């Protein structure tokens, strides 16, 4: 029987483009139950095969259909420690929902929206209980506090291990707090999720840069194992003339200033450009985040400048749609060739039109500049959002740690690195990827760490 998919209500684009509130509203109870009842309860659950952390999707949806969102949240947390986060930022349309049987008919079940509904319901009501700890003994150091690290830390703590998380910034959360804007992921939710982690007994050391404040070899002197989930926070640039002008930012710096350093608040001591014209280079989710943030900071015009076409844009379709609705201009098949300045500040971006040629190493058609097609896009701020790579600090402090040419850490299928007792996952291994893939790597590594310590035995138990 055909039952049309229920969609979340959204703020009016003209209104949301001027505030940092979430653009998409949560389901109400009635809509959540109605959408949950669309689930066909497939015996082989193909949707679950698309989830990197193997959430029991039909089971949690079944709980919602019965009017039991707390039960649904409990089912999700069996395998997912950050459901409120994943319900908002996971690319469900390319993972679980893509494999939903109903996607072939009138639209996949809104798995992400239902996950968000159940997770928020539980967080608001404090209805979840802390699971009992296992009896494993030993100490684990976790480097970074992003999604991969948080997942690994939670699983290790649940096994009974003593866990200390080392975070370079003054706030825990990694990319969840510095990289994803408030309107896509409210920081109050991230804090609640981290508080749950701390309730397991996890110790948090902030303002600690592993590789500088303390080295990996030093950590291994007092910990039985270590997990590196330090992310990929080193921005890449275009290497075109003018990138050293005032008014040019990496998307990483721009979003960190706004998200973590509260530059969205006019009273904040952290400066950030407001108003004027903004050009953003790139078309991934980070580029969309930067462009939409600039709008909310009062930019009069924001342009996405991308060398390929619409079909090649790597951002989620929902993020592209939201950006367009809010007024972001898309300059597609357009390559920036130079950032032009005046008085040391950005005044425009020199560009050229492109055509798509033969596929490159990534499988996408390579953009080829059209001769004589040069033109300028006036702007006062330019934001480079063309990718990131891991910071080399940890590698530099641990020469035995093997990495690839791109600086990512080399690991086996269990997340084990080249140094015994050291594991890694998330963007530090894959390069910039999704939150849920990072969480899956953290979960895999936690299981391997538990087995490693069981076989090796804790070297010593040191009181925190």
C-alpha cells in the first residue's frame, strides 16, 4: 500500500537565513508515529546494512510506532552513542534510507528524522539510564574529542577501562563544536551527549595538544593503549595568487571563529567579517556551512564558486537546496584563478569558465578552463573550502607511527596502527569524511583495544 513519506516542517528561507536556529523542525509525536508505521519491518533489514554503526533500525522504528520513543532511544544507543547528532548530520539518503525498500516506491522511511525525534525526546526528559560497566581493567588515552574519539571512549569506558580524553581546544566535541554551525547542530545537544560520556567516568583534559604538550610515546608510558581520533583540521588551499590577502579565510578558521569562539555575537572579542560580499570556493558540506553562516552574519551576497557542475557537487542535496532557498548564488563550472586585492584587502576574485573533460583519478570529469572566459566576482571576503588533512604534530612526535603520503594514519581492519597498543580512526585515518563513518571506526577500535588489553594485561592501574 502506498503511504507518502512525511516531511519535517521547515522555517521560511527568508527568515532562517537571518538566524542561527535550526532550519528543520522535529517531528511531533503524531507525525513520528505515522511515519514509523510506514516501516515494512523487512526480515533482512537492508537499511541496517547501510549504517556504519549497525543501528537496529526496524527495532527502534517499531518502538516509535508503538508510542515508545524512550524505548526507541534505548535501542539506538545500543550501537550509537550520538543519536541526536547523527539524526541531524548523517547523510541518510546515501546510507540507510538509500537501501530502504520504500525508496523504490513513494519514498524511503524518514529514518534520520525518526532517530532525531527519539534522541531528542530522551535527552529532553532524561529518560535514559547509564548502562552497567564491564569488569575489564586498564587505562586508555584517547586523543581528540570528536565523534570517533567520543565513540571509542564511551565503548572503552563501558567495558570497564579507565579512559582519559585529551582535547587541544578549550571545549570538547571536535568538529561537532568547531566545524558544524549552530543552525545545523545545536551545541547544547553536543554538550548533553558529552555529559553522558563523562557520566561513565571518562576523564577530560582540555587545552592539551598531543604532540606538543605531551607526546604519544609519553602517553604510552602510563597508558595501556591509545586511540588517535585527532581529525583532519589542517586546511588545504588553492595555491593561487592573492591567498595571503586580508579577508581570505580557510573554511576551518572561519567556522571555528564563529562556532567555537562565538564570533556570531557582536560582543565577542573574536573578529569576523560582517556584511559585504562573500565568495566561497568548493561545493562540499563545509562550503555550504560557510556560505550559509556568512548569510546569517549579514552578507549582502554569497557566491559558491565551483569548478564542476551540479551533478558533481559533493554536498548533501538537502544542504544544497537549503543554501539555494536562502539566497546563495551558485557559480558552477567556474574556477578561481586569482584573488585580487586593493590596499592589502580582498576586492574581487578573478575566475574562468570551465568545461568538463575526461574523468580524473577520483572518477569525476576533470574541469578544463575555457580560453578567454575570464571574469571577476567582486567580494570583500573569500573562504577556501576545498578540503583538509591531518595535522602532522602527532606523527612528528612519534616517528614510528606510519602514515600515508597525505598524512593520514595507516591502520589495519581493526584500527591498529604501526605502534603496538596504538589505534586510530575517523578523519585522521580517512581524511575528511562523515560523522557516522568516524563513529564506526571508533567503535571498531574500541573492541580491538579491549581485546588487546585482555590479552596483554594492564601494565598498572593508576588512580585518576
